[in-house]
């Protein structure tokens, strides 16, 4: 009986969070940011006593501007498709080199000047600010584009409440141009 009461209390507390999150877009956004993994790439990792862990002191600030990346190593032929930094904020592959952007509301280096519709359009179209350069891998925007506008607006509402962090993330670097192959002579 005691176990049943404990399970009932746990279920009610989960229901209470679900109801409050549904009523409050910021709480809903916090929940979504947590479950869809925004921190996985937008919060740099640091080395902790048990290995890499998110550096929550700079949560969602993107690739650290002081961590200047050397050119990415050339990948061997085979199944390896990309490389990533030890902070899990910089990635390089056939698409070029991409960096996790600063999602904090810092007006100069983050999304502080973005409008809600820019954010929603960016995740629906895969274009930076909804109109700019393509959002590069490994950002899973094609999956996020399936989210409801209400969920994307809730994420944006939550991101507006996190601590603004001044951190200028490097720009996306496209892949080197592939030399054109010489045309075969006509026979």
C-alpha cells in the first residue's frame, strides 16, 4: 500500500509539472530545451572528476570564442563522416565546419535581437534567422521543424530568460571548393 501511495504522489507531481508547463510557455520551453537536447551542443563540455560534463556556468552560450579551432583533420576513407571538438560545440564534415551558436539573450553575440518569428522560421526552414545561410549539421533542425509553432515559441520564451552570456561564436566555414574535373574529350 505504501508503494502505491508513493507511486501516486510521484504521478501527481509529474502531472502538476505537465499542467504548469502547459499553462506557462517559459516552463514548457525549459522542459523542451531539456528533453530535445539543446544543451548537448550549445552548452560547452568541460572536464569534470568523472569525465566530460556540461559547463552550466556558460549554459547555452555555444562554442567558446577563446577556443580557436585548428583546421579539421582529414578524415580517412571509410565510415567516419565527421569530427567534433572536445567541447562538443564545433563539428567538421563534408558540409564544412559548423559551430553551435550562442542561444543566450545577449544582444550582441546571442539571440537577444532575434524576434520570435525569426526563431520559429529558422527552425522551420533550416536557414539562419529564417532567411540567411543554411543551418549546418549536426543541428537536427529537420526534426525540430516538425515541432508545433507553440512549442518553438515556448522554447524561444525560455531562452529569453536564461543568463545572457557575451560569447562571439565563429562563423560557419563552408567546405573547400572541389576542383572541377576536366571534361572528357568528345569522340
